[in-house]
C-alpha cells in the first residue's frame, strides 16, 4: 500500500470535511422540516407560509434558522418557547393573516382556532 502524496492527503481531508458538512446539512434539514410542520399545524398555514414564518422569525431575532427550528421542535416536547421567539412567531403569523387563536382578539367565534395539539404546544405559541 502506498502513502498518499501531499496533494492527495489534502484532497482526502477536504472530502472528509465535505462529508461532515453534508451530514450536518441532512440533520439540519430534517429539523427545519419538522419545525415547518409544527408551524403549519399551530398556525393553520400552508407549508410555504410555514417556511416564511420560520425565515422571518430567524431574521427578526437574528438567530440562525436551524436554531429557531430546533427550539420550535423542542417546544413541542417541553411546552417551553422563549418569549422573544414566541413574540416573533406570533407577529410573523399575524403578518400572514393566520386565523386568531382563542387568547387573542379576532373577528369572533366563527374564526377557526389556531392552536391545536396538546395544551403544552398550544400554550407555547399562544403564550401570554
């Protein structure tokens, strides 16, 4: 077996780094997709609108989108959503004209309720 040349060794390191980045991207993509699903259900919006909401929350909080997504997915298990993210999530949904939840003033009882799912998840988005 021959030893790799300097150029080959550099290429091997470069490829190993690429593989690691791709693995991280796959995991990140899965979390973002899950968070879009949470926003779709809780906000009663389309998947495209869910993506828009995540992007806006990320931009308005100056937090990476994958971190916002992870926080939203975790809130489904814990019922805890940081107030800053909850506020920006609520604002982003409001900008889309998502139906009002029971704890907000809406057009009246005929409006469909936004929160669905277990109480801990509903309260994470509705919040105080």
